[in-house]
């Protein structure tokens, strides 16, 4: 591995719109935390082309050279991709992130949702300040499996087929229980909820069946079930009761946006796409064409995604000093938010540059908290 060469190779794909802005800010923060923290392997970041705007000039959304770099890298740091007016000939969006999920077999979409002091109180119940859960989304099957394979018959009927496999469900369920075990070690609730529609669809009943089989192998973790519509209600009524959830691709896509809304918006929603050999880390938001280039983007989700990357690298390489950097980023973001640096997205006056500056300025204080 490249860590033996005293550094870790990170493939950086800024992408489109505000993806480029939040990525530049994130690289500043990563550099600052590397300088601030003592020891640990440095990150060697290399920027690669991909995305809708690159497609408009080159005809390639995800060049082979970029995909090859992602395969060889220790991790992929991703901004945001897509643009409303730039589409494939069939009218579909330019979405290289989905191509990367399939090419690198990134089967587990990890969406942590946490309320930070300084964020708006979206829910009036004071217990909403205890929101801290993780949504795990299966990303290679489900309804998204039909992407590019749907059938339109005589302009009369359209079909997209959901695919649920034993192997795919088992591995993402096991992943969810391992996440719960790590949270249990940090004093969290340690419960995994299978979110499905098993009362209607045979595919979802099978998803639940395989989940239960996996749950039986993780006796130290509580397991339960919820229908997706009931879960949507629970996420609004009492999200502080949730811990780890695992669900199908499309359900996870929808619920993860709802989850982000509970803590202020997509600018506070980091994410990871994880496989057995590769992982990609990105903010859950899109390219935001309406504010791109205006300095208004909230970079916090990008910062927190970078922290997730450091955590993953720390575990993969047994390098606790990388985990320390992750905690420093999280703490610095919390200090910046709680001290009055409220992003424009959340009703404040702080643009991308201000949030970045204040997060970096909070690192010395973060060291005292993390130590």
C-alpha cells in the first residue's frame, strides 16, 4: 500500500458547480489539520477531471484515466457532479458518481446525521438536539439496478425492475451491524433497524428475511424492523430514538434527504460510499447551480465527509493518528458553528470562505477538546 511510501494517495474529483468550491475549502482544512496534528502519514491529493461540465467540453463524463486513478488511490474525495442543462443524448443526467459506485463496487452508502450546536432547531422538541443516527443504503441493487435497463413499450408502458439478491443484502446488513458495533464501543444505542416494504413486495420480504439471518450472527446488537412509510414518520416525530438503519437503494436515497432536513439541510450531510476494497467520500448535496460561483456554499458537509475518509483510512491502515485528525475536523466544525459562524444556507451570513477560515481558526481549541 502507498502508506509504506510514507503518504496516502487521495484521488480528488471536485466535479461541477459548488462541488469545486467546497472541495477547494476542504483541501485547505485537510492541509491545516495535517499541520496542526502531530504525526501520521501525509495525504497526497491529486485532482482529476470528471463531471457534467467536463463532459460538455470533452464528451467524457468519467474518463478512463480518472477511473483508473480512483481504483489505484487509497481513497476518493468527491465534490458534486451534474448540471441541469448538460445531459446525455437520452435526456438522463450526467451522474459519474453512480458509475463509480458500480465500477468500484461501493455497495454501502453511509449517511450519518448529527445535530451540531449552533444549527437551527428544525424540530421544536428539545430532544431533537440528541439526533445522532446513521442511515446505511444498499447502493448496487434495488430499484437503481434498473438504471439504463428500463423498458418502454410502444410509448404505452414503462418498466423498471427492482433487484434484491441474497449476497447484496447480506453484505450491506453485515456492514450495518459492524457500524452499530463501532458505535456501541463509543456508548451509542447499538440497534440496527431494517427499513423495507415487506408487507407489499416479495423482494422486500426477502430483504427482511436475509437481514434477520445476518442479525442472528450479531447477538450483541439489537435488531428490529420498520416499514419505510412508518420510518419517514418516525424520522420527523422522534428521530432522537434512531441509531443505525439499513435499507434498499431507492428508499435510502429518499430517506437520506429527509434526514438531512432534520439538522438544517444538505450542507450538513456528509456521506461515504464504501466497498470491501475502495471508498469514496462526498457531501450529500448537489452542485447547486443557483448559487454556484457566488461564495455562498456551505462547506461543512464536505469537511465532515473528509473526516469520514480519515476514519476509514485509520481503520484500514491501523493508524490512530488519522482518527485523531477526523475528530479534530469534527470538533473544529462544532466550535465554529457554536461560536456564531452560521452558514448562509442555515440563515446566517457566513459564506464558504468564512466558514472555512473559522473552522481552521478553531483547530487549536479543537486540539484541547480532542486530547
